[in-house]
C-alpha cells in the first residue's frame, strides 16, 4: 500500500492536470453542442417565416390588407379573387366551440380521476385517454364523416333547430337545414381530439397539489367540490391554463379531420350547422392543384395561421406571467 501511494503521489500532478483538461474540454463541448441545438430552433423558425413570406409575397402585393376582409374565394376568375375572411372565420369559430366543449369535460375527467375515481378504475380510464391522444387525425375524420355526421344531421341538429326556432339570436345560430358537413360537426371532432391533452396535463398538475392542503380543507368540513374550487384549481391554475393553450394550438392547426367534415365552403353563414372551412382545410384541399397567384394566396393563408397561432400563444404566455406575478412568484 505504501508503494502504491508513493507511485500515485509521484504521478498525481500530471494525471490531475490531464483530468482537469479533459473535464474542461468536455464541458466546453457540452456547452457549444447545447447552444447549437438551441440556436437551431431559432434558425428553423426563422427559415419557416422567411419561406412563408417569400411564397406569399405575390399575393401580398396583389391584394394587400384587403385580403383579410375579403370573403370571396375565386381562384379561377380572371384575375383571381382571393380573400381570407371565410377561412379565418371558420378557424376561430370551430376552435372556440371545440374549446367550449373540451375544457369543462376535460377538467371534469381530471377532477374525477384525481379526487373521486376508485383506484381500480383509474388505470382503464387513463389508458382510454392515452388511446384517444394516439389515434391519427385521419381516423377521426373518417369516423366523423361516416358515423358522427349522419347521426348529428338526423338526430341532434333537427332537435336543436326545432328547439330554438323563432328565438332571437339563438334561432339564427342554430338555423337549418341539417347537414352532414358543418362547422359544428368539425368543432365536435376537434373537441374530442384536444380532450386528451387537457385531461392529461390537468391530471398531472392536479397531482402536484400537496396532500396536506387538501387534508386541511377536508378537516375543516369542506366538500370535494369546495376543495377542488378553492384549493386544487387555484394551486394549479398556471399549469391548467398552459394545457388549455396547448390544446387550443392543436385545434387551430388541425387539418385532415376538419377537411373531411367541415364542407370546405368559403361563404360565411351565421348558422353553425352550415358548411364552412378553416385555413388548414383550405390549404390541404387546394394546394396540390394550385399555381401562380392561387398558390401564393394559399401560402399567405398559412402565414396568417402562423401569425394567429403565435398571437394566441403569446397571449397565453402573458396571461401566465400575470398570474405568476399576482401569486407572488
């Protein structure tokens, strides 16, 4: 042992310097590799924006700001008349309706799984939610076209039309005739598609609530509803809002499922049972056969969707920052 100690002491300074040099080299390499990965995200994002602007520039020069409030879409006209009002309207309406359906249902499922559900039932419901998230969007579209659309047109839509017939405002929103292809059908499909995202994220953040907080609330006589409303939701609201915004981003950009069942009509109608279109559906259905100014107009629609999604996510980030600041974080 003494001999080995003497040998290590004799070789110590050289080995230590070499080890420190190796550590330093590895640290520098790790730093620049991670930095390059982070910068690559900005480069990819910038490249997408620049390519969209270049592709949309002919349409921007031709139509200008009027492209935003022009409803007519006639690429075969001479010269072509293109307007984004119909697709933008359809994108916003379908997303709003989908979120209005998905948010309460998703939060209800999350509360049930974390607060009420028996242990033996949590796993099957959790697996079902994961399966919903993993189904390809084209499967949702086919199911909506062949199953959900006929059911809504033959059962639900006639009931709603008769129920609100003659009622101011609501009679216009739920006006007929029933249709297999409509804004409402697309919204319902979107709600089903984004439901797993809201539920999964809400379940995860609800589980982060310290048990002592809930036990203290139950100890002073609070009901389950009061614990959820006054303890769970306030404690996790930042995460819940983040999950909702993630689902909204998915709803704004969904393509194939919506293209199947929305009807691809650029005409704006007040009834949610009427056919319509979205930005992504319009691009998917016409891009393969487009050229020239028509293709540039579709790329401009894509640029508008990019800007719309960016604005929504930026607004969500600002909202989260304000909530964190208000909470004292």
